[in-house]
C-alpha cells in the first residue's frame, strides 16, 4: 500500500509536532553532551529521540489504521536501546566507564517514546530535567568522590567466600593505593 501526497500531508499535520518536539528534546540533552564531550552528544541524542519518537508514531498510526497494540513496538525499543547503551559501557583497570552515557541514552529514548505517543510537553519538560541533572549534579558527584571517608572506604576490598564447612567468611583485603584526589 503506497502513500499519496494527501496522506503524507495529513500524517505530517497529525504527527509533525511530535517529531519537532523530539528534535528539541534531543537537542536539549545533546547540548550538555557536547559541552562535556560525552560519547552521546548532540547528533546522537537527536537521532535517538527522533528514532524512538518515529517508532512510537508509527506504532500509533499502524494500530489506529489496522488495529493492534501500539505498545508492542515500544517494548522492542527498550530492548534495542539497552543493546545500544551496553555498547558504550567499558570496563578497564577495575573501573567501569560509560554508565552515565548509557543511562542518558536510555532516558533519551524514553523521552522520544513519550513524545512519539503524544505527550509532547511532558517529553520536552523531561529533557530539561535530564539536562539539569547532568549539569547540576556533576559538581555534586565530584564533591562526594573527594570526601575522605569515601576514599578510605575505597582503600579496602570486600570479598565474600564460603569456607570448608559452608560458613560464610568475609575477608577484607587492602588494595592498591587510592587514586589521587581530584580538585
């Protein structure tokens, strides 16, 4: 079944504002990524919000025209975005990097789906909240990381193991020197 020009214009009228809102929401989050040079910057977050909004719009349009559950496509978006987010998480030298970027990708996709299902103001508002969290909590994160008791806690490694009699034994083993404090 092909789409004619009138059907396209009707679709654009019905769903165009959702895609524009997805572009705005992705831009709001992506600007923070560009400023702090994250793996998920402006173009990435815009593409995530646009793609997920488009999938949501298609699921609503197809379900409205042919019947079915529009939530089925949204469920598959979660799986796909989980895979994309897992790709940015790296484990190196006993540290894990990219968790915040993966969470940003996941949240950005959720905002795209929100906008795609017609909750335009909610989606754009949530993008502002996400950008605020990513920006405002950066210094809070650094402050907590530099607290003395946090650094002392990191000096120890906690391991749980089972003894010969099956009883649980907790061992504390000193690890290498903690990383120098960031200022």
